[in-house]
């Protein structure tokens, strides 16, 4: 791990992902979580203040980014030990199947190296009646914006902790074995290449 990745990048991501537009989406989605919650890509803990701990029993956060998780651990101290951490990748999580009421993924599918493997783990860990709650940025609808996203993506990925600007989040979630209970898509304030949002709730698709 470089000095940039260890010291500068976690603070940069915390600052960027804590901007107003992103926080508004967290405020719409995270309070819907209930029961035992798995958060994929817990990062620096920007979702913590939006959980309703009157209906959330426990949050288990998964993230391999040790430097960001250190920030999250500091933030979690005021929540009476309701938040715990697993410092490993989302593609393989050593937890028992069908034990979570909700899974929260916030601005993480853009970064996970193998997002379909991670969604397969989400599907495995979620109870049959459970919900996947998500907020993500990704591929814009206009071809002109997509061209710039594809052009900039390789360089952006190198400086932004593996973030991919051009992933089709809707397609990923459907391919990952889910169907949408609610899906909203819109731009938030900011450059179009960075600001097209996908957010809502998905459930396990029926097995055929």
C-alpha cells in the first residue's frame, strides 16, 4: 500500500462521498434499514448517522480498506457497540447464509473488483424476505456523457481507490439475482460524469 492510499486517499474519499448530494441520497435510503444489517463497503462510516437504531439491532460492516475502516471505527464509538467490522473483501464473506434482514450498499459497487461475486454473496447472506438497499453512481443515460466516462475511467480508477465511473448499476443488480422493488435514477449536483445516481430497494429474484 502506497503512502497516498494509506494516508491521503481515505480522507479524500471521506470528503468527496460526504458531499451534499451523496448525503441526501443516504438520508433517503439508509433509514429504511431494519433488524440485522450487513453493510458492504462500510468505508469511513458515512452511513452511520442515517441508521434508525430504534429499528436496527446490529450493523456488520465489511471493507478491506483498513485505513478507511479506522475512521469508521472512530465514528462508531457513540453507537453502543451496535456496529462491528469485518476487514475482508465483499466477494467472499465468512458469515452464515440467510442471516441478515437488510444489506446496505452505498457508493461501493463502483469500486469492488468483482461486483457480481459480491452481489452473489449478498444474495446468499440475505434472508428470503430481506431487502437490498442501495445508493450508487454509475453509467449515465446519454451517449455523449458515456463517452467521457469511458475515456476518463482508467485514469480516474487509479486515483480514486478503484472507482469505476462507467458501471451500469441497474444491470449489475439485476444480473446479480435481484429484482427492483423501487429504483430511482437521476443526476445530482456536480459534473455529469460523476453524478448520475441509482438508488432504491431490491429483493431476491425468484429462483426458476
